[in-house]
C-alpha cells in the first residue's frame, strides 16, 4: 500500500481514452489515479458521436486496431455494470456518384482480403436501409462488425467498474498546473492538490501538448474542430450509422469530387441514430486553433449536404448544434507510446475523430506498455512517439 497521494501510475485526462487506460491499468493491479481538470467526459468525449467503426479506416494496421477495439468493447459490454447504449448493428458508407461506387467496390475487395466483414450494397440495398434516402444513390458498402455506444455513458461505466472492483482513484476539478520529475518520481501539481506517481500517462487529447511542455516534450498534436447537429425525435431515419464515401476523402486529405463550399468546410455526411432515436448529424473538419465558436456557414453546409442523401428530411427539426476538438496528427494515427527521453512518461493521444473507435485498444495497449509486456494486443511500432522525429514531419 502506497502513502496517501502516491500512486504507481497517474493518468491525466478523463475522456474516453484516459478512462480506458485507467480502467485497464487498475485492472492489471497497479495503484492508479485518474486526474481530470473538469468532470469525466466533459471535453471531446461529450462533443462527438459514438461510432465504433472499421468502415472508415484505412485497410491494414488502422483497420486491425479498430477490430481489436471492437472486440474489447464487446467484452466490456458483458463485464461492466452500467449500460452504455451498446448496439452492434453494423454501419454503411453511401456513394454520391459512379466514380465513388467503383472506389467502394475496390475498398470492399481490399478489406475482405484482410479478413474483415465488408459487403457491397447496390441501389436497392440502400433503399431498404431507409425510406428517406435519395433515389439516385448508386450504392455503397457495409461493415458488419461496426457498433454504436454512448461515449459519455461509456466513460462513467469504465470508471464505476474500475473504482469499485480495482481500486481506481479519481480526482476531478484538478487542472494540472505543472509536473516535476525528481529522484525518478513525478510530482503533479493540480488545482486540487499535489499527486505523486512513479509513472504518468498523458491522455489529455487536444490538450496533450500542454502537458508535454511541462516536461519539455514537444507533442505534435493539433486541434481540428468539428461541428455536430442534433436532430429531433420525429421519425426513425436509420437504425444504424451511415457515412458518405467522401468522408474518407476528407479524413485522409485525398482528392474528392465536391463543390467548393463543401470542400472548404471539410463537410461530409455522417448520421448516427441514438438509442432514443434522436440523430446526430455531421461532419466538418477545420483547423481554427482552440476557437469553439459555432460557424453558421458550416452548419448550413452540413445541412445542405445531408439533404443530398436524405432529401425527405427537409422539414426535420434540428434541436441544437455544438462543436468539439479532435486531436489531429500528421499521419492520422494516434501516439500510444513511452517517451524515451523522460523515463516513466507515456502518451496516449492524437486519435482525431477515431478516439471512440480506438479507445479500448489504446487503453489495453497502454497497460501492456506500462507493464513492460513483450507481447502486445496491437503492434507498437506504428504508434511510437519518436516516429515523427524519424520522418521529420514536424521538423
């Protein structure tokens, strides 16, 4: 038993990635504390959708990491005590034109060769998905294993179990003011008292660079703002998540057939039905620093884009709009890694819009890294912090 306020591991950041890391670290038997500057899930994890998807991931490592995370969430659905609106319904991508449809066919072929459960959907299949779809959508694709959760509830479900079963300590309203390393241990000065830890996991999302600077570590993460609209519960639009194929083009910065305004605001259709049959409507991508202001021009562009695919929704009520920051990295992969220059300091951040999809895989991998395990659930090399130095992306 360690002295009061002394822990083996301190996790900084109470979003979904930090909660998952704290859960798995505590489950492994380590004395762990989770430190959050506001309340649990009060940042990005409460300002996003709940997609746990492979359908929007690049084939290869990206898809594999997502599949591992899906399998872990399915295990947690059986293990956690509090429900978190888990629905394993699969998800679909719809195409805007014949060029995208051909790309979708090729995408399915590649993913199926990797052993993933992808299927091509023709025009009739799309019409069966929803009576609100436009008649001229040429088709799309589906991933059978994709699911939906409520990220906010999932964070609290993880923390509840970790506290009651594994002894996790949670410290909220505790903004980190400084971190000092002395004699091999870290002293974390917070707005709610000091914490001492042998190891520190930086899971602060878009705020991770500020934590890094306290220890002289440059973390190449940039905030990327996204808007989400919340639709009223009028008619069930869809039973499962739908995105347009152009979402992949926006996400990975690839060439896309789109009008100037849609391209400028990084807008692509994402529609997620909630368990209560409201719906969340996205998406947009903008680099505007940490400015959370809702841009009505972006909202209008998103609404207009939604009507391209769902023209019969033209009289639906939108309850509200909000924005959130996605922690972006240049190569679109998170950093889940030790920082060799600062022994005992680790980073679990940089997931951009994939934090919900990859949180459980990240949390489990971080537990394995911290505990020095040679065999890990996901290969560590593509997620190393020092990859940016090797590629000089941020030189």
